[in-house]
């Protein structure tokens, strides 16, 4: 009689059944709740795979993740195959999900004018002794999705990675971007390079329906807006 392995570890599953590989190859949305939890615990018991164990745990709370998050460590450990370490992993993941929902519920900052861009970016770059170039990504309601530092130091067209800018825009679902960089010298006059970068990104975004709404030059106490000055 062949001895059974100590547990049904994920690494012993068939390739098509391995949730880690499925997440890597097909994306996280392709996995069921049970498969995601199975990744957390890694293995089941001698008689039950991690996936079957996770299905059983979820079934006990009517497949409701909110209810799963309410289970105590002791309640999780009551399931055969769930020790303290696995129970803690599940509890930590549930707590991260709860905190993420809380953050998503916060109102995103809405850009309504060049002044609101200045108020957003001045604390970040307005008083730096060196130049930094940033991209602000917006959704179709002009609410900020993400801010990305594109370069640090001098600003030339060669330092702007247009592909990275647009790849990030697509990844976060942005429909518009705003460019912003600072002038430590305090001058608000855009350079030739500033204008070239603006046009370069504007043209790159057109085929993707991603608009460049503005480009701000930020100093400690003032700003210059390409949009306000009709340079877009």
C-alpha cells in the first residue's frame, strides 16, 4: 500500500488546479474565493486538499467573505487542517480587505481647476532643491486615481518614458492626465523642453483617448498653467 503524503500541498496539485499558477497566468479575477484562500494556507490536511478545506470553511459562512472576516482564530482553528499560523494568515488577509474597502470609500480629490492641481502638488514638489516631473492620473470625473514621479533631476525629452506614462494610465483606468514639475529657480516661464514634453505626451494619448488636461510648473509660492495660458 502506498503511503499518503503528509498533506495535499498546493505544489503537488495538477498544473491546472494550482491557484498560484492560475493567478499568475490568468489574473486574480479568474480565481474563486476558495482558491484565493487556498493560496493563503498553502496546504490542507492529510485527508483533504487546501481547496476542499477552504470550500468547507466558506460554506460554513454561506460563502460570505464579510462573515469569514468575523471568525475568530479559535473558530478558524476548529477546522481540521487549520493551525494557528494558517488561521492568522486568513485573519490578516480579511483585515487587509476590510481596510482597503475603507480607503476606497474615502472621497477622491477632484481636480476642478489649475489651482486645485497646484494645491495637490505644491506640498510634494514646490519646495524641492531639484526638479521632479510628475503625472497625475484622473478618472472621467476628474478625480485623482494616482500620482507618479516620472523623473528626478533635470528635465529633457529623453527622460520622459511615454510608454510608462500610458501603460500606467491604462492600468489604473485613467481617462486624463495632468503633468506637473517644479522649477527650483522660482521662474515660471516654460522652457522649450517643457513645451516639447507636453506635446509629446498629448499626441501619445490621443490614440488611446487619454487627454492631457494641463501641465503645471510649480514653485514655492506660485504656478504656471499651460491650459490657463492656452498652450495646450
